[in-house]
């Protein structure tokens, strides 16, 4: 059994400088093995398993051990670095698609080829090079686009939408939105007289699921790339080594609006993804500044409402940033400067630089 070109995931990881973090873990050693080791297993996937007319480059000294990966229905990420878990999850999904690829997807082209590979009830989250590698393995004839994300198969409202122990937060969030859609559709079917009234009725739900980027996706959707319409597709990687400091930064009404609406990248040159969470019971909003290519969160800050200062509707009360080792660490002052510059440059805010005493 061969999974053509799935090992290009590894080359993609190297190209963007992503580290697996714990590649010496047993599951990593067995899932991503050397050519000789993989050759010793009759069901392994050699790196030379290249389909006809595939333009994808290969990592010749690596192979994917599908026999090992498919011993279980899902990947157990206990003890694994998050990046390794993401990668092995996509390899596991790719192995499952081999039979479908050989019998069906290889005969498709263009968008139909992508749909064929995505036509599964559940695919892992991780995006980026992981999903790129998966698509190249499943449909090498498909020309991958920058904002390609998985298009999940339609699920009937009678399906199970509970959050299982093997489901991560992003997938659970998506299931919550799907369940909410089913519940609202049932109300609409009993209420409306004509199907033309359905779009408006679906917007009138009393309570929406509380998930990331809810404010951001509430913008004018005609201005957003398709990927931005599904918040889970971005799969943001949270700050791993946080440092937090208090801040007292005044925010105007116009800047507050820009910060909460955020910015979704549309081109290769757009280096930032900015979004906000829904406000909590006290009206506090958290704004996230993330690198668009790596989906890595760099800075977050809290906005709290203010009603006692003319022209000021909120204050930034706290900032959190990703710490680095040695001289590459931002530090509090530079983290605040970066947050101000990013908001001004990307969101067109008018924040003033802090005075340094």
C-alpha cells in the first residue's frame, strides 16, 4: 500500500523552519522512518512512491509507515509536542485516504480532486504545510492555492455533534456551530412560509457559540477570503512561552472598532492575522496579533471598557507576548511598541507611542 508523495510534508516543514520538537519520540520514529526501516515493513510507504505525472518533490531518505499509523483509529498525542501531533495526525489521515485516492480521486481534476480528498466526516486540524502535504499526497494533480483549507463533508442534523475525548478544541468549536445551525434550521422550517426567507431567519438566532474569531468573522463577508468564514480553518497556535505586563493605553471609539473587527490576510504579502474574542460579562475583549504564514500568536492584549474619559471608550490594561531566549527576547517595552505599530500599520489605528521615562 503506497501513499504517493506524502513525505513532501517533511520538506514543507523544513522550508518554513518548523521544528517537530520531539522527533525522537517512539511514534515519530515509527511513523516517519528511514527508507531502510520502512522497506522492512510490507505495508510501509516508501518515499519513492511517486504517482505518474506528479510534480511534487520527494524526501528520498524518508518514508511513512502506514501499517503502524493505522493500528489505531486515531492518533494518541499523549506526551507528544503539539507540532508533532499535528503532523502525525495528517499522516494518519493521509494513510486512510490511500484506497480512496487509488479508486476515485486519481480520476478527478481541479476542484473536484480537492473535494474528493476532503470528502471525509473528519480531518485533523493543523492546516499550513500539514494540509498542503496531505493534498499533494492525495491529489498531486491539483494546483494548491494559498487559502486552501479542508471543505468538510455535509453532515445530517441527525448525526452526533457531541465533543469527543479525541477531538481538539477547534473541531469541537466547529461541531458546536454545526449543531447551532441545525437547531436554528429546525426553528426556521417551522416559522417561514417560503425558502427565500431562510437566510434572514438563520441570522436571527438568540445565542451563538462562543468560539475564537467570532467578532472578526462578523465583518462584511464579501471582503474576506473564503477561509476566513470558518474560524477553525486558521488553527491559530497560541503563545507557548508567555510573559505578561500591565498596560494603561487609551483607545478611541474608532480604534476599538478596528481592533475588534481585525484583519484577515488575503495575499502573500500580508504578514499578519489580527482578530478578537467575544467580550466577556464585564465587556473585556482580547485582541490577538498572529503571524499569517505560521499561524503563530505573537502578542495578545486586553481591552476593558471605559466611560469616564471624554473621547476614550476603552483601555488596554494588559499585554502578553511570546518570550525568546537571549537578546532576541522582545521585553515589555518592545512588545508594547510592536503592538502599537502592528495596530497602526495593519488595522489603521491611531495609537500614540508610549512615553519612555
